[in-house]
C-alpha cells in the first residue's frame, strides 16, 4: 500500500491498483472494492476486494475510505475565460466550450479520431450566433465570441461555415438584456434547420418564458442554462415532451443573484422528467475550474439527490451532443474499457467538498495528482 503517495506521469508499465469505495457509475451500488488499471490505460478488472486478484507486485493507491468513480463532464464551459489547465487535475475529463472565437474553438477541439488527448476531451460550438448587436457582442463576447445572423440566408451561410470548421454543435443566443436585439423566430428556425441538415444539434441561451418558447418553436435540442424566469407548468411540460436537455449552470446564477428562481425551475424540470445535466458555465461569475461541489449540491437539491447529481455529471453529461462517449468519456468504469476516473479522499455522497481537491485522476494512460 502506498496511500497518498504521489504518482504523476504515464501509468507504470505493469499498471496500478486503486483501492477504496468504488462507484462504477449509473445505477451501480458503491462497493468496497478495487480497480486494476493496466499499463495500457484500460480497466483490467473492477470489483469487490476479495473477488479481484491484485498481483502482489502491483503498486496500490488508496485505502478504505477513499472513493473511486468516473471522471466528470462539464457540458457548458468557456475555456477562453478560464484556466483550462486546471480542469483535469480537478476531476473534469471532458468539456463543451459553448462560445469561443473560431480560431480558439479550432485550437481547443479534440478531433474525432487520433490518439486520446491526455487532457479533457473538448467539444466546441464556436462563436455564439446572435442578432446584429445582440448578446454577447456588447459584453463579454465583444472580440469574436459572437457572430451576427439576421436573415435565413445568412443563417444557412454561417452554419455551413461552422460545420465546415468542424464544430460539434451550434449555439444561438436569445437574450434581450437591457434592450439588446434578439434573433427573430424565422431566423432561429432557419438556424435550426441549417444545423439539423448537417447533423448538428442546437443549444439555445434562453432564460425567459417568451424566449424559451421561441427556441422550442424553432426546434432547438438543448437549453444552455436553466431559465431564470419562473416557467409555467405548461412550458415545463413542453420541455419534457420535446425531450430537451437542460444544462444546469445553477451555481453561477446563485453567484449573480438569480439562483432562487433558477433553482425553483430546476426542481420543476426534474419533477417533470426533463433531463438536467451538469454544466457550470465555467468562466462566468463565481465559477472555478475543476468539478464544483456547489453545482453538484444545487443539482442534488433540485430533486436528483446526491447520487442523481453525480449521475447527471458523469453518464448524463457524457451523453450530451459533442462528447457522446468520445475517447472513453462514458461516465462509467467498465472492465475492458478505457480508465477515465477520479480518486477522492472520501465519499462525495457523504461530503461533496472532497471534490475541491481530487487525490488522483487517471485518464488516457496517465496518472495526474
Ligand atoms: Zn455560457
């Protein structure tokens, strides 16, 4: 046993055993167990301590009381406004960048093929589509983070360009703010049609009842945030019936004063069976790189409970458009599959604060501490 002993770099050639409470993800019950990671970065074995044969000469990390689970996916981030190098060490193994200038998006994106990245897998939306002068072009998105779309023809042209650039999805902003212009229903529909024609899903920034309705009328696939205007039951039911995925971003709303209404909406969405997934809006007010236990707590309080919140951050977020299991980011630990996992010093179902400082992250054949 080498509890707490720091190992960084490539996995030892003969592999590594991780010992603790093991949660393999999804509906699995946590067990007192062991995960054997082979030198090639795959999971050689996972199960109860007495059922998994651990070779005597294998280095062992962890101990009873430690916790091992799948790495987390952040479904809403802005890498240009954050410190992306802090993500992996903080337990995040995949992110979706929902708003960046084209050259940055190209640089961030993890290609669909090729070797595992040994950093978080990054899916990108590229710049946010908005009306001329619309959000976020007059605020944080002034320098290439937004592109203007004012006609169906322009929608077709701009989406075709982004698709050729290799984006994983399209983002459109419907944010009236203090008198900002918003894309018309016709333009939003044209953006969705152009995106869907190329197999690209569309995520909408829409925070008010009226504009969530506009996004739904146009056929968008996801909401980038839980809305901050109280949704009537009819709208909640529409979101559920349409199978819309909603990214949580609750903590940043609490940091800027809109938390209680967003949390009330989140509870209604969960009650109606809407799929809520973990996302922080990393780069926005009150966020920090790495898994944020406050966001997990907000998700838990919305009715998911702590296990449900973890599921929303692992297998739930791993299934979102753009990430969808790439390079083993499945939100699960499975024998034979790539080892993409986090070791914590305690059980996050008991004390979510252990996420502030993961002990070890194993990802793409490397050990990060
Ligand atoms: Zn955002």
